[in-house]
């Protein structure tokens, strides 16, 4: 079974935009569709609280006719059009869909950050982890989020195995970013965030990319848009992950990045697992 996860950086721009970047994003969506994944997880949809517009729905139906979809957007008191997540899944699948609140600091639970699909033998869940922000102004709230998210995954894992994906906004080890020495006080690579991710793995979850690919270097999932040379120089970070419960990690066949050419920001990540 193939599953793909991607922080798309605005679904509206991807579906209805006219810029060169929007065209690049649509090409990536086409790449994803061509791989015929069973499930597609999308983060940072940036849709309004009422979800996809009629136009969005028409385009999704035309471009992904084999898929049903569910979504979760930011709601008050969260900022409008902020964060948000979506799943597309093949129509033969009939998951139970939940939109959990994990007891995170306000308004994180209202930012549309988690959707979970429950199947007979396993859970599939995605997350768009809060960024600690400029000047690490949200770091303390981020640490509380990490604690609550871990508790949530453990509750799922106690019932049945878990496949978890998303933008975790954390490069776990020094080999997970190009310039670790310059970034120990940057959001996404602080000691606090890395410790939080270590605790997640120590609780019984596997970073499937590292399990399959070992300590390979210079493979990333995000390159800063604001730095024009970042993608060309492969000056990136690996902050997007497919995790599984340890007890099904040996069923993973592939865990890899999907090449997006010159397009910066996040690239999709693919998991091939025998379930």
C-alpha cells in the first residue's frame, strides 16, 4: 500500500492560482496522482473555516475522481485561513474519520492540525505540528503540544498499530539539515524540539526513512522559499516524516521523498508498506 503526505502550502493557490509557482504545485499533484496512492495526507491547506469552495470541490473531483476527501480548517479563536489539513483516500476505503483535540495550548486545537482515519487493523493519522515561530516565541507552547501529541499517539497505539505522517517542524538529528552548526537556536532544531521528537520515537514509533535508508545524508523534505539558492544548493531540512508503530516497522518497503525539481518549500514523502 502506498501512502503520500505533503505540506502543500495553500491548497487554494494550488487549485486556482495562476502564478508560475501554482503551476509547479499542480505538476506535483499530478505526480502524486500518477502513483495511485491509497491515501494522500495534505497539510497547510489554508482553507477558510467552511472548507473547500464549490470551485475547489469541482477541481478535486476532476483531478482526483477515484478519491473521497475530508478536511479540517482553522476555527475561531484561531486565525482564519491558517494551517489546516485534508485527506484524500480511494473510494473503496471506508475509514472512520475523527478530528481530535489533544488538550494543547489555545488555540492550537482549533487550528485544524490533526485528522485520523481508523481502519479495522490500524490507524492512519496526520499532523501539522505548530512552528515555534520567529524568536522562538511559541516554543513553550510547542513543547506542551509535543507532550500532548505523544499522549494521543500512545492512546491510538494501545488499540492498534499506527501510521503517522506530516510536517513535524523538527529536524531530529544533525544529518537532517544542511547546516546544523548555524541552527541550534532556530525553530525546528532547538534542543527542546529535538528532545520532544526523541521522546516520540522512544515511546514505540519508528522513523521509517531512517529505518529504510540508514544514515544517508543530504536528503531533505523542505527548502526555504525566501532563500533563492536553497533548493539549487540543496540547503534543506528533513522535517516531514512517516512514522509507524515499531511492531509494524518491518512491513515497510520504501520510505522516500518525491522530487519536485526547482520548486522550493516542502516535497511530498512516500511510504510503501505491506499491510
